[in-house]
C-alpha cells in the first residue's frame, strides 16, 4: 500500500475513534431508553420492505413495477471479500454487471439492455442513482458500497421520475442517514492474497437539532499474478481502494437539511488482457492455463480519485413538501494496460504467448470531470385520494478524455496522443399523479419533457508510430441535440389483503451519444437518441400469513434507434451505430420465504429473450481470425439481424439459503448463495470463441453472533468452486480473454454499538 494511502487510512481510522470517544458517554445516556422500548421482531414472519422507487416511501408490494431490494445481511455477505459494485451482478432477476476496466467503469445491463462501449464518455441505458444524485459518467458509477441502508433495482424504463438515460432501468443506492441515536459499527476482515477489508460508521447526535454520521471503508489486496518476463509490470492485481462519507443533518420542526460529502482514492491495476488463452474454434481455455502467471511486456496501472458533495433541503408545509437537491461531483482517472496481452523481443516478431500480429499498449484517462445537478421537487403529503409530484431538473457535465499509445518494443515510451472534450447539458420538467379510485384500485400517470445538448470535439495530436512533430488530424467537432417526451401509466389492484395485481406501460429515452476515440482513426461517430416502449404486468403476493412473499412479472419492450457499439475489426477503436430496433420479452420471479424459525430462502429467476431487428445493419467482425457464425455481408462485414443483444444472458438466477440456531447465549448462522448467468454473445456478431459459457458461482458464510447481536465473527468464501472461464475478450488483435475472479476466502469480525 502506498504511503499516501496509509496516511489516509490512518487518518480516517483515528477520526472515527475520536468521534466515538467524544460522543459515546452523553449520547449513550440520552438514548439508552430508546433501545429498551424497541419491540421485538417476530422472527417467523418476513419484514415489510419499504422502497422509494416512486419518490415516496411505500411497501414494495404496492409499487406497480418490477423491483427488487437488497439490504442488511445480504449486502454483508456479498461484499465480505472486498467485492466492488459488480457483486450485484445476477443477484436479482435480469441484472448483469461487467467491466473491462476492473474495479472502475462498471457496465450495467437490465433485461438485456446495456452498452459495451469502453470509451470514457460512454452513456448507458441503466441509470445509477446514489443518494438521489444521478451518476452519469461510468467512472462515477463504481463508488464503493458501504454503510448503505438499501439497494433498489428498478426494472423497465424510468423516464418520468429519473429521466434521461434510464430506458432499461435504475439502480438506486441509499446510504444510512444520520439519526438521533448514538450508534455505529466497526468491521475488520482478512482474506487470501493478503486482503484486508476495514469498514466503520459512527452516528452521533450533536443536540436536539443536529446529527452527524461518518463512515469509511478501506480495502486492499496484495499482488496475486506474476509476470515472468524481464520487461513490463512484474506483479499485478493488488490494489487499495479507500472511500469515506460524512453526513451532517439539521432537523427542526418542518425543515430538514442534509449535507453529504464523499470521496474515493483507488490505485491498482487495469484488467488483465491475456493473450491467446481461448482455444480457437471453441470458448474453452487453452490447456495448462495458469491464472497466477501473466507474461507481458507492457505497463499496467490504474488510479481513480473522486470526491463530491450534495445538499438535500426539505420543507414540510401543510399539504405538501418542497425538496431542493443539489449535487456536485469531480473525478480524475487513468488506466494503462497491455491490450495485446503478451510480450515480444525487441528485435523480432511474432510475439507470445501464441501469435500476436502487432503490439498494442494503450492508456485512457480523464484528467478532468465535473458534474453538477439540481432538482426542485414539490409533492403532496395529504391522505387524499389524489396525490401528485411536480419538479424541474438540470444537469451539466464538463469532461476531457485523453488517449495514449505506447511502444512496447521500444522501452514502453509514449508514441501517440489524442484528446476529446465534451460539454453536456440537460433540462427537464416532470410530474406525476396518483389517484385511488377506491380502496382496491389505484392508478398513476407520469410525464417528463427533456431537452439535451452536447458540444463535442476530438483530435489526434500525435499519430502512433510517427514523430510527434508530424502532428495528427484536424479537429473533429459535433453538437448533437434532442428533446423528448417520456410517459408512463400504471395501475395497482388489491385482489385481497395478501395479493396485488399490477400493469405498467412506460417509455424511456437515451440522449444522443458521441464516440470520438480518434487515436487510431480519422473520424467520430454519433448515435441518434434511443426510445423504448415497455409493457409489463404481474402479481405481488404474501403467502401463509406473511411467511413468504412472491413477485412475478411478464414484460415486453421495443427499443427503437437502439444505440449499439461496434468494433472496427483489426483496429482498437469503437464506432456507434443505431439499430432500427431491438425487442425483448420474458419474465421475472422473486421469492422470499421463511421456511420456519431457523430457515430462510430467497430465489430469483428471469428469462430475457432479446433480438436485434435490422436487416440493413452490418458490422466488422474480429480481426484475429475468430470463427464467425453470422452470414457474411459486404466489404468484410457480417449481418447481425436476429442476433441477441451483447452481454445479455437469457437466463439469470440467484438462490440463497440461511440457517440460524441458538447456541449458548448467541446465534450460529450459515448462508450459502448462488448466482447463475446463461451463455451470451460478447460482441454484436456471433463467434464460437466469443460465446461466453454459462456460469454458476457460489458463496458461503458461517458466523456466530452474541451479546444480543453486538458482536459477530464469520468465515466466508466467494466462488467456492473456483470456476475459471472467459467472460469477456478483446477481438481486434489475438484471442485475448478476460477472466472472472478466482476463489477468495477469509474471516471477518464485526462489532456494533
């Protein structure tokens, strides 16, 4: 771990301890009675899950859409081994998450809709909202998950209340907020590969009006992969990832103010692109593959720093509440990797392992990212049959993206450079109304008008392989803009006290996108705005006196002018295209059951059948001689009409089973959880090498809690079968593959106070 990182971790730890000591005694005296008055929970029944998908606190059973929520012990289980945000992948129906950058730049897919673009200004159709602030740029989307009260996964278009770039759905994180009770926790974990995972939070009431909450996380791991070559980065896949959040809340009568300041400091390695590890004509790993060995002649490093703040103001009037939510985020990012994934002597080609036609060592960086958002919202608070919400929204982003090329065979020196600038603005006005026709029937309608504009430029200032003085290209510019009206209409019917039926029609919209990765090309591409129309209907039912709950949804959607990312064959460059349309249909099942006092089970299953429908759309396939199975098109292209969407497994499933029993004065528990993803195409075209295998991964956690749950010790393991397979690839050079995480295991101790 670097010296600055050690100082940051020590400073954070000392600050948390200082706050705890300073506030412990008076706070414990003031709030000791509160703990005594808490009602004991009936552990034979399920707790009511409250969500805010419609910007109101509601029982999940009454929300007329397909939605899942993850909180508490499930989050502790999934994140125990230092997992980044990708731990959510396949943990709920229809959700897939992956990354070609490792712990940064996650890419989200819901119901098959996502974006494989790896450029650092890529837009995604899944919105990510952290404490009511939209995180637009991909490097902001990977903020660590700690001291989080709940994660909500909203499936289907969310264009009315959450706006642009959410036609597939929204993933919503809500941090634990300050309260008027002194409390907190501290957790320390140790795992294989020298992993250390620290997390702590302290909630401290200051007086009758003020409360503060400070939380932090520090994760680190030693290098676990060795490079046997004499050149390049020698040890890889270690990291440190530190983050902290400070919240200060003021609440007096009808006014509440909440200030949130947060930051992240991450350093480690970019994803390892491993040369020629895929057997040609199959999707199998080559015989003798060794995860711990990575022969390379390239430099690999990655750094990300980000910080931000947001201010939530709320005025509660007689019949309504007014909200003003202001957000500001900044980030700097740099990622360098040996994209060809191999090595070569300085005097000859080809290189190894296997045949590599040319070296490719590149880096991408964001030296400057600034995002500002402002939302003003007014909503009713009466108990009348008619409820309403109205609001205004503003988004402003300034971004620079740098692209670098390096000469792997000439001492890894820089020999190319290109730059992009993007200024994006968005304005929106939105509203929704809820009306209770009677006690059983409620309907809701929403409407949002959005106007988007981008000013974009890109230029190659230094052409790879040529003298810097030779220059590059002209300045490419574009200024796409669009406006759109999104709407939704849904209804909820209470068949009885245990059963709700719902139906929903909704539209979604993704703003125009620009791809300007001109380091190896002489042009930029623009994708028109994308529009989605979705239908879904389902049932939400409590079973056997609330000992089980099931949600079942069927859906169908059509995305027109779908934005897709196509490769350029043998060139390390993307190009945006619009497909005429794509369709998807399927179902989602969520089941939670308290089998008895000792056993609890969760089952999630989804089926997504997606299809690209554009008989005139052709793309350039791999440049490495892979086995393409699509029909040939003109000029070396292939037809992708009828293909499924990329990275879109048909079947996604999850299962967990928890057993608890009293032993002595404490509780022993064991949890096993499993996630399944069906096979999928890695790219727009289909090829035998790039048809990802289905994957089943399991986890196990065994622990003991005592002193009324104040203390807990646990052992854990993730990917317990140590399944290793190719989950992604680079297709322009050789049969380069990217693997899933190997098995991890360790122990954890947690204390609550």
